[in-house]
C-alpha cells in the first residue's frame, strides 16, 4: 500500500525553526519527484518546495526562499522540509506529495505563534 506520512509539525514561536519529515512506503520513492504544499484556513493549497529524484534539483515558492530547505534521503525513503525564521503567516497544514504516484500525505499542522 503506497502512502506518505508527515510528522514533525507542532507549535513554534515566531523566528523559530521546525523540521518536517515525510516517510514514504509502498512505491519506488527514489524515482519520484517530491513536493511540500501548505494550506492555511480559507486559502488555496500552495506549493512550498519541490525536489527532483535523487535531489538533483530543487525549487521554492518566493515566500519561503532563503528560509526553508527541502531535502531527501532515498535510503530512508524520506523527504524533509527544514523551516527557519518562521513567521505567523507560515501557519498551515503542510502536505507531502509524491509526483510519480499522484499521492498525498495526510498533512501535519504547523502553528507559528507566541
């Protein structure tokens, strides 16, 4: 059974850092481009970051450039999103997406608040 499971969300103070993990199973993770999306209440789901298979290329939304880093460990079937200098507007549910299977994770809540 193919699935993605996001972990690492939680409450963090403005200016703080958080790292999300997405564990993949049930498909050939190494050949799949992977992405992180986020969706805040009342807003459309938006692309945050993407990474090609084997980490050969990455891209980021303008609103996270210089603050977030996407990476992957194919040996662990896991993609990460390191989030630094967090802002209240980063508050959202963050979703992992596997392009090769058109597969979404269940999401993990990130709340940035003092």
